[in-house]
């Protein structure tokens, strides 16, 4: 197994809107799509689409969405041995609003994702031990995240933590035990309390995390590119200019693709460049996982074979 994603899955209920209604107002929206999402599942699918062998430790409800979610993961070749149902609970759902500028607003109702507990990490131990990388986000309980980080450290498995959605409750002593910390600029602002308007400010905020003991910070900045900050060094990787239609799940696309190339080549800069292209292509189509490109599309776009 290459990659273990310990995290969330959701059903994305995506409304394409002209504008958000005001209080008490009813507005007609032009379009709607339902699809599989959740930051964890999106990252797992992105890595699997690139060719990684991926397992997912996650929880679904016992509603009509559950079997479809499992079928969807399996359709991408993802190992679902530790994808379990929680009786009497709904699956996670995410009402999403995408405006004409391709920007999104997302609500999450965690449902079964809240029942992914630290013991679930230990139950999957034998399979997890064989993974080359663990990938985490924050749509499951923090205690489970902390156990997964400890597990990675105990077994010498590198850990990526994507602090999304950001919460100030995150214990930085655990963040310092991760190998890659990958926020977007909004999450960086929430977690550091520092301004992130300019590249210089983003760099300064990331350096404060490095000074606290965080190893590698990779800040995804949408159309402004990606900043990778380590002790004493900062690299900028530019984004690709594309016609964005729907940016939902682009951050997850980046992380899943980054995870794949990092495991395959152990080359952080190459992984950032490939993931930047993967995320750029994802925003040119509607939907979340359904917008993710194939490995051929990414390599043709980059004009490389890795
Ligand atoms: O990052 C995008 C994802 O956030 C969506 O798929 C939605 O489910 C929420 O988890």
C-alpha cells in the first residue's frame, strides 16, 4: 500500500448560483449536481487517479448515501476494508454554493465522520504499517488526528496534515510531529492570526510556524500559486492560467496528487509542480472528484512523463 488517508467522506450537494439569497429571500439557481466529496475522500481519489495504491480509514452512515460512497471509492481502486458504517447515523453531507466567478462556499454536516475514533486507527494498524505515507485533514475528531500522527511517528511513516477546515483548537505539538503541513492562505491566517494579503505576509506567517517547530509548510494560494517554506528557505511555484469554472476540491486535488508524486519520487518540488497542474486542471470542470484529471491529462498538460 502506498498511501493511507485517514479522514472524511461527504456527499456534495452543489448548487451553481447567480448570487446568494438574502435573509427571507427565495432565489432560483440555474443548476445543481450531486457528487462524492469530503476532503479525505477527495485526496484519496486524487492519489488513486495518479496510480497510487490507496486505503481509506473512514466512516459512512447507514443511509442511502453509504453504499454509493463505498462503491465510488472502490471504483477508483481504493481499499475500503476500514471504511465502516455507523448504524443510526447519516453520512456526511456538504451543501456547496458555487458562484459565477467559480468561487465556492461550503457547509459541512459531519454525520458519521464524527464517529471515526482513535481506536479505528489502531484497528487498521496491520495494514497502515505497510503504507509509505499517511494523509490527514480536519473533518474528523482531533483525537483521531493526534492518534494517527502518533501512529505515523511510531512506525516511521511520514505524515501530511491538511488543516482544513482550520480550527484554533489544533494542538501544535502534534503539528510539529508531521512532515508536511499544507494549509491554504485562509487556514494559515486563522491558525497564525497573521495577515496573508501579500506573498511577503504569507511567507512571514509560514516562517512563524517553522520557528514553532513545524517541519515543511506548503501554502496553497489558488491562482497565486504555491509557497513551500522550510527552515531558512522559501520557494514559489507559479500556478497555471486556466479558465476556472468550479474551484471546489482543488485544494484536495493538490494534496492527493502531491502525496502520490512524493511517495513515488521523494522529490518535494516535483510533487508540488505536478500537484499544481493537477489542481489547475480540476478547476476547469464542474464537480469535486468528478473534475479530477487522469494521469495522461496531467502529464500531457505538463509535457512530461514522470
Ligand atoms: O474541499 C472540498 C470538500 O470540502 C468538498 O468535497 C466537501 O465535501 C467538503 O468536505
